[in-house]
C-alpha cells in the first residue's frame, strides 16, 4: 500500500510536471508572439521609411539636375544673344569684310538670308563713309525661352563715327530671336525697338 501511494504521487507529479512545462512553453510562445510581431512591424516601418527617404532624395536630385540644365540653357541663349548684339553693332570700315562675315557666321534662317542679300551694299556704304561703330551692352534679359529657341532683349549704347568725325552716342534696344540647332545657337531675327 505504501508502494501504491508512492506510485500515485509519482504519477500525479508526472501529470502535473508536463502541464507545468506545457503551460510555461505556451506562455513563452504567447509572450514571444506579440514581441516578434512588434519587431517585424518596427522592421517593416523602418524599411518603409528608408525607401521613402531614398525615393525623395532621388526625386530631389533629379529635379535639381533638370533645374541646372534649364538654367544652363537659358544662360547659353542669353550669352549668344549678347554676343550677336555685339557682333551686329561693332563694325569698322578697315575690316568690314571680316565684320560682315562674323555677322553671317552668327546668323541663321530669315535673318541670314536678308543680311547676306544686303551685305554687298552694306559693305559699300560702310567703306565709302569710312564708318566705325562700337556697341556696348548696358543691359540684357531673356524674354522667353523654350528647348530650341529664345528671345533676348538687349539695350546698348552705340558710338559711331564717319570719316573720322565722331557722331553722337545712340541708345539702341533690340530683341534677338535665338535658335539652337545641333548645339550651335545663332540669331534668326532682329527687331529694333524705339
């Protein structure tokens, strides 16, 4: 009988021990379950934030490059317009052929055709009058621009002389239409403004 009661106690302990171990394992699983899902949630949130930051940085970098290229393009048109205005207003009868050629080299389209057609009579007048003109830019601005053309307004002071007699300085304002073709920017039209 003593043996029976000892066996009964052992079986009761055996029965209770696994329950205790099972409940401890279940408790550990329950406590690690939410903890594990919280870690996953935090990792996913962190990854999403990193992806969003990378995407935002890439977008801002792309926009900065586009803005820089557009600024360079506008500056190119403005510089070409300023140079064309100087080329048009700086003429010396002693090297008028070279000056006219510079104008033709910087021209395109209708302006080129018109200037080339009139260039011989222009040269004759400049040489006969022994004319000299020196233009100085006082202000310039980009009026409008697109991918391949722009309008540049230039204000100038032009000092001219004929046969050595100094003339009066004149203020000129002009709008030059600039066109880019294969990386070369030339003037395609000139309008003088009163």
